[in-house]
C-alpha cells in the first residue's frame, strides 16, 4: 500500500512540476502584490529554487475547480467574459477568471482551506489579492471596458458550496498603478545590484519575513547567503 501511494505521488508531483504554470518564468499578476521584495526579486531573476518541500495538492485542486467553473460560466456568454486575457503593461499580462458584463465587475475565483477562509471572512482580501484583482481591472479598462467593481469569490476546499464567501470592493485604478511602479522600482534595483555578476548583492535586497516563509520556493532555513536561499522567518523553520 505504501509503495502504491508513493507511485501515485510521483506521478502527481511530476505533472505538477511540469505544468505550464509551474514553468512560468515571467512574473504573474498574482505575484505583483507580493510584499517581500526579495521574493519578487528571486522570481524576476528566475533564481534557482531552494525549497522542494511545498506540497502541490492545494494548487492542483484549485486548478481543477477553476477549470470546472470556467466551463460552467461559459454557458452564459452574454453575461460573462470567461478566462479572458488582459494586457496591463507591455510586460505584464494575465488571464482573468471572470468579468460580469452587466455589473461591470471583475471576479477572481479563490479556492481556500478552512484557515484561509476564516482569515478572509475576518480580515477581508489580502494586500496581494487586492493588487491582483485591481490589475485585472486595469487590464479590462485598457481594453475599453467600463470597470466599477472588483470581487473575490472564495470556495471552500473540503467544504460545501453554501460556504462560499464573496468580497466586493470599488475598482481602484491608482492601487494598480502604484503596484506597477513598485515592480518597476524593483527591476531598477536589480539592474543596479546585478546579482548575476555579484550574487552576494542579493543580501542587500530587503525581506519581509512571516510565517508564510516556509511556503516560499526560495526559503532556506538559517541561510547566511542570499544567493543560496533566504532564511526567512526563523520560526517558519
């Protein structure tokens, strides 16, 4: 039985590691709002990952649910734009889950566990989620759509549909523009530090440690060299 479980996990991990999203090298709209500048820098540099311990199952579940929802909303083409590609800047683009045409609302699906669901009900969107959804809004606006609201729909992993939680906020163009400017500032910083030629300069890039560090692809507990990995939050180790 253990051998069977290991074989199944090997197949799942192989598919997850080689999925197009896992191979993505350009920064995605969901990553622009990341508060840790060093994590964003690693992504922009396509730096070698150091944390193989992250489990793919939640992401796989989320992708499967997203695909099912896309099929469901495609049945209403006059009401929704589904899996719609947007270009935010020359370098930043993405695919928005939904645009509610009549209500002028950008909608993003989020599949979360019980802890994250509790936090979102208590605290609302995270900063990173708010940046992402407003960047989608800016992308739709630049395509000529009238955008008034942005929304997140949180689907419970392992729960029931009646546990669905939604958050709706006014569209904030300036928030999206500020996030783009911050990303451009990070790119300038990397050009100045040139970590490819001077790897130790990664130590000069600021970090924002948190309990979430253990999920970071570049987390390396107790690292003293940023070019090898980031030590992150000590308690995350």
